[in-house]
C-alpha cells in the first residue's frame, strides 16, 4: 500500500514537504525571535531562582568540604565500634587546617545541627590540639573530652558525609534522622510545622469555599444584568485591585479590631455585650475574613467569563422542557459553569496557600500560615536552605493539587477568561 | 384530528416592556388543535413576544392566554407542558443527544425503558438514529436543528413553539428542513406555533399565517388567501412581490372601481375602499399581468421595457407602466416568442379582479 503513495512534488520538482518547510522556516524564526526576550526573561527570573532554591534546599557540601579526608577514611568504617586510628588521624589533619583558616566555628555550628554537644567539645579540641604530638591521635583526641570517645558523636559526623541531604525536608515535616539512621518524628511538643501545614491547607480550603459561595451569585448577576448595571458592579468587583494589598489589609485591621467598627456594630445591635467583644483579629477569623475579601475577584472573574458565554436560552429550554427552575439550574446551568468554578477555585486555592502579608498582619499567632514561617527563616534565622526546602514543599503541594485537579476535572476543562 | 377551534386563545392581550410602548396591542387570536400556525412579520413586530408569552417567559401586561380552556398566565413555564424549539437550538452542550432528549422525560419521571422507546421514536422521526451518543458540538447545524425538534416533541406535548428555528441554516438545508418539519407535523398532528420573518418559509409550512406588524395581527388566513387576497397594503407588500399604483377612486359600482392615476385610469377590485374620492393603493401580483394577452382583459396598457433579468426558469422584466417605473413582470422562459427586448414598447393586460384596491400607503 505504502509503495503506491507517491511523493507529491511541486511544479519545480521539489518534494512538497520540503518546499513547505522552507516556506515556513522564515516565519518560524520570526516567531521565535518575537518570544525570545520573554523566554529569556522567564529563564532568568523563574527557572534559575527555582533551580537555585531546589539546589540550596538539599545542598550539604559545607561539612563535606570541611572534612574531606575524614570522610574518605570513614568509608571503611562500619559505624559499630569507635573508628580506628586512620579516621582520627584524618580528622586531626582536616581540623588543623580548619583552625588555621579559622573555620572550626562553622564546623561546630553545622555539627551541632546534627547532634547537640559538638560546640563545646570542638572548642576544647581546638585548645588541646595545639599541644598534640605526632602519632596516636585516637588516644589524644579521646582524652580531650569523654564525648570524643563516644561512638554516637562519630556517627553524627559520618551522617554529614553526603553532599546532599534531605534533612531540611524532614525538618519541614517535623522529622529527623536519629542516631540509628531512622526517620522519626520529633517530640510532640516540638512539632510546629505540621500544624502550620495543616492550618495552611485548612485556611486555603475554607477561603476557597467562602470565595466560591460569594462569587457565584455575583458573577451570575454580572453576566445577566443589563450592561448599564453590570459595568457598575464590575467596577465594584475590580475596585479592590486598584488599592494596595497593604492598605486593604490595614483597613481590615481597623474594621476588625476589638474597638473597631464591626465590633461597635455588634454591640450596637445588642449581639454581644460591650465588655465581651469577640476577638476577630490576630486569629484565624481575621485571616479568613481578610483573605476571602482580597481573593474574591480571582473567583469572580473566571466565573463571569464562563457565565457570559452561556446562552440564556439554555435555561429557558430547561424550563420549557419541564424542569423546575432549580432542576434547570442544577442540570443545565451549573454543569456549564464547572470550567469557571475549576479555574476560580484553583486560582484562589493556590494564591491562598502561599499567602503572606495578610495572615502576617491580621492572622496573629493562630492565623499565620506556612509562608510566614518561610519568611521567618529567610529573615530571622537566615536558614535559607530550610526556607528553600519549605518553599519547594509548598510548590510541590501546589503541583499535586494541580495534578489531582487534572485527574478529576481535566485541565482542558479550565477557563481563565 | 382538529377538535377544538380555540385550543390556544389569546384574549385581548397587551404587552409592554417599558410602560410606554405597546409591543403587542389587543391581540385576539384563536389557534385550533392540530394546526400549524405561523406568526410572520418584520423584526420588532411583536411576534416573538407573543411566542414568549405563550411559553411563559413573558407575562401579558393585560388580557389572558388560554391553553385548552385554562388560563395560563399564572402557570410557570415548566408546568405548561409546551415543547419549544429555540432560535439557536439551545441544545445542552454538556449532554449527549440521548441525554438531551432524556431531559424532559427524566424530569417527568418516566421509567427508563419507556423513555428509551420514546427517544428512539423521536430520533427516527428526524432520521437521526445512531446519533444518540454524539455530543451536540459534533453535529452539523442541520443535525442540531433536528435534535432540537426531536427534543421538543419527545415528551408528547400538545403544543410546540418554534422560534425562527431555521434562521441559522443555509438556504438549501433550510428548505429541506421546512418540508421535514411540515411532514412531522402532519404525521403526529401536534399543534405548532411557528415564528419566522421569512415569508416563503411561512407560505410553505403553515395551515394559517398571522401577519404581524406594529404589534397587531394584520391578517390571519391560509397561505394562498394571504397571497392572493391580501386585505391591506402592508400584507400585500410583505408577502411576495407586488406592483402598486397609488391613486384616487373615481367611480365604484358593480364590484368594480375605477382608480384615477396621475395620467390614466385603471379598473380594480374594491377591497378596502368604500366610496368615491378615497385615496387607494392598487396592488397587483407580477404573475397576474400578461404581455400581449390572448384573452380579453379589462385593463390593457402600454409600457416600456426598462430592464430584463434572466432568472433561469423565468425572466423578470421591469417596465415603466402608467408612471410606475418599478412595474415587475415575470415571464416563464418557455414562452419564447414574446418580443422582450430592452426599450421595446409592449402591451400589458390584467383582470380588474386581480388588481386589489387597498388602503393607501
């Protein structure tokens, strides 16, 4: 069969496909050059930082580079008994070099992350090492402090041998690698991150739900009202976009504080007693209220753009065929808005999950999210690798949600506008 | 078949949207059971409003509509049991053809096996068997139209409303669909109220046509009567082609009248003129006038050929006749020996019966 298919030639005798490619090449190059600046911009501002973040979050070269000979010598050590003289000698050699460079302090900080108690014994070792004699370093080092004779501490050093580590990720999940090399959870009273992750998911979920419940009727009104009114309503929806996020959050602080307008109103209509004003700020309520209001347009706009395309005759058809207004809505109108619902929910959820300023200002202790924790490590503890790890965990969480959405609803079924 | 003369009854119905202008004025209309009635009129004439009031999407400002003897103004659309075909089909795009047709049956809680039979029957009626699993988007315009028709009929309504259902189709498809809808109507005997602005569609399909203009029914009669015997100049003008002479009645006697034109006098059939001195517009269908008539006709005048347009089966000839430069004649192309050449003077004759003296324009 295939032998019968003749290659189609142009009038000049060139195969048609070749000729077509040649004719389109110029346009393709032009098109590429047009998008090239944007591509470059994206690579510089997006791909590089994320790559760097990924690298930073797993990078553990510092200790590897500080103790190269030690780790080489440790390759043959089984970790059961104390290491033999070869390892101690290598460690001594590395350590002397570090002392010369005045970097032994960094080593002690790093090793202390892995196991508490390294700080003091490294200080002691530095002082003692000046009087060390050549040979039999094992005895000499062990005599500096009894911890140096403890196999646990040597195992702790060994755990820092790999260039890359997942320990920041484990820390983000309130877990760590214990002395036996097993992954375990930290003690109950020190688990702070899991609570934050769950709270982030919870707040993002409910903010999405609230936004959906409020945006659906608004978007429907926008799509069905006569132009004159819908334009005005549209401006009302978009107005928050024209105001700084900080200003909006600050105005929520004015509204929600205990002596604020909302509380005054509640007291005024006798809903609450004057001496028992509810706290609506510096807790979850504050985050819910402010975030819902701020993210509302992101739900309204995709819903509106989808609803605008639904012909009013469909609802009429549903009714004329015998469906009650509710049936016509539920079976005809609602399914057609699903692409908009999907887009809006995805957008709001993803924005909410990484929200920072608003929860930081009105969330208080019980209303802060994981992003506030990331910011804390970026600015205060300067543990950037941990911040990177949590940022990436957040990113992968978003990707998982996106994947789930694609599985359940289908991503081609999304309509952003 | 036809049992009730006033199956649908519009009783003194007025409709206004803004409280200033009446879109429908004092509408009085009876539709018999099993009838195919078309509401025909230019856009803005109130015909679609009437249909929407019947369907229940608009409420009459005044008056009442009766369906099978019951006043329906207070019944919501979904309880009226009226099938409807919309202008752009209004098929549910997220449902298959089967689900579209099942929708009215499901809301009526008809058991599945019975519903399946009805759906099969409805699909075979529009010759779309085997399309049940398709989505509306995978169908051509004509197929979507047929699904819409099938959906409006699948729950056996007594009354089906069609709102310019063929407006979006191309000419050939529109014509074949006209016959198809007509045949469906004939075979199941449902009452159909059809809205269109296309007069040839109305003439092809209907038992009776209600010509709307300015919120009022101008004439309600069968297609042939509407064409042959228009009662006023709007209908004469709106339906088919029409030659007109404006003049003044100079004599009226014995079922005939003389109409004085600017520079001649013609004999006409007095329809809406009562006495001498009235202004009138005489309407004459192009095919009623003959060139060099062989039989005797009581109007015979000379005209000059201004334009000849070949139309395949016939030739249209524009003649300057009695001061009217737009006088149109249709000459069948079989009559070859007529001397139709540009600039020729020819004799044109017609019977005064066919020249209807109507209200002045």
